[in-house]
């Protein structure tokens, strides 16, 4: 793709990076076939290729983002399926992130949209506030039908009682149950520890059972993904820096992440902070240390799998797992090694509609994607759905009627941990 940035614009490292990405695009259109919004809407402007053209014009023009561009960029899920499909290896992820930052800097959103985004950015990354918000949402759930679409989505997340805070989510060190082979940090996240604390508990049991000393580091918190995908770069960078400092102080050799959306972001800290002289090298080091729980367990190998009858599992690969981190076989192989028969749905490459806060900010499209995903999952005939991302878990569970668990809960159960409560 030909670009037309001037010399002054190219002096900006972000524009330099965007220019290099844009020039890789060859307009082939392969990305349109795997883009969820294009599959649903059939609009070129809701395809990666169409958005790339709009982003190019936006960045070249140095003007405020037009409302039309904002609409179509907002509709992008950042599922990154287009990057898996692209034969030219166009780095769409970082290009759309730059567009969102420009939109945040220049576009005046309607007041309701502005306040909703501020509310989400303030509440969700803070587990204490998020827990209170979920409790409040549960109280007003009987009135859900009377609420506007976006608020319905928020209330819908509180379908089940909010679990009590897990004592395992407090900063502390969990010793290995056997000879210690490594010291790792667990990123315990923000929304996940409120919505399904059992995931972190299962992760800690699984790791310590396999020789890992696990640190829940003081000062670590939200990965920054939520605000990053809203274009709020300064907030995202501050959250990243807090995590980097916390994990450095903890003295660990790996950072284990059990929410693939968070993992994709932590692995990108090196890029996010590449132009910050103080933090670039430190961020790159942490990105290299970051791994999904299925990555480290694939390296360690499951031990002492308990022989028992196991339910048939349909595996849902989160977009951030298969497209963002390029992890496809590891979770399935671990489940098979743990004694589960693993099934896969049709259209496994398409997003479920969760995508961070997408199901709250774009509820109509998210609901259509949810229905499509649920139909494909049910068609497999599996007895339980497994996934590696809390957002997918909540989104899919909202329409399933079949138990939905995190992959690590099944691996923990198969190697001596308790059976997931939702299965009992």
C-alpha cells in the first residue's frame, strides 16, 4: 500500500511504525473471509482491509477523527483473526491501536458514550470496585428488560451470585509441593478474580503440584488491556509499568497468565513501551518472561494424572489465544493428556463477541456473535465447554445451558484437585 506521510509526520516514531505496517498491505482481501464483523455485515468498511484504508487516511490527514471512521473502528473486535489469515503479515493489531489512540485524542464522543467508557475504565480494573458493581448489578437484574442495551449487558454479567474474594488472590508466596524447579509470578488479573476466583486457585494448585513456587506479587494489577483498547494509552502504560516493577521486585523467572486476553497484552509490553527510554528494555524482558498457563504446563508436562471417567470437552479457543498468542495445540494436547476427549466446533476461528468490553460497548453485534458461537459449540455434543479466557467464559456461559469452565480447572481436577463446582 502506498502512503503519503510528510517528513514532519515521519519524525514521529508512532507514525513511522504505522507507515511500515501500512506498506505491507497488498489489498488482497483474504482478511475479509475471517473477519467476524465483515461476515456479519458484509460491509467493506467493517473489514480489516476497509479499516486499514480509513486508518491510513486518518493518520495522513492530521485532522480530528470523523464520526464515520470512529463507528467502523469501534466495531472492530481486535480478535486478530485477520493477522492469522494475512499472507503479507500485516501488523493490524498495532495499527488499529494507533487509530484508537488518535480517536481518543481528537474525537468528541457523545456524553453517554464518554461516561460509559470512563466508568468501565475506572471500575473494571479495580477488583474491589468491580465486585461492588457486580453486587449492585445483581440487585437491579429484575429490571434488566427496562434498561438501555449497554446497561443490559453490564447487568447480564451478574447472572450468578458474586463469589467471595479468594484468600489466594492476596499478595503472598505459595511454596512448591515437591522439589522446587522454578519461581513464577501469577498474574491474578482484575475481572477474573471477581467473576471466577476458582481459576486462580486451580492455577496455583496445578503449578505448585508441579514444582513451581508461585508469587502473587504486591503492586501487580490490571494488565492494561481494557484501557489500551479504548485508546487511553497513558493509563495503559502506567498499568504496564506497575506490573513490570512488581514482577521485577518479586524476582521471578516467568510470569504466568491464565487469561489469554491479558497474556496477549503482557507479551506486547515491549512494543507498548518501546519508545520509553527508561522502560523499554525492562518491558521487553517481562514480555519475554510472560507465558500462558498452558505454555508452561506443556513445558513441564502433566504428572500423576488420576485415572477416572471424564466428561467430553468441547474446546473453545479464545481469539487472544489462537490469533494473539498463536497458541492452538497446547491447550488441546494438555486436555487429551489429562484424559479428556476433546471436540472442536465449526467456525472456531470466529470471535464469540466478548472481546474485552466489546459486549458492553457493541451489544447488538456481540449478541449476534454469541448466538453463532453458542450454536456451533452446542452442535459438537460436548458435555462441558473449556476455554482459556475469562471474557469468553462469561460470554459463552450466558447463552449455553452447558457448563463452561477454564481449561486449568480441568487440568487441576485431573491431577488431584477438586472437581469444578459447576460440574458437581
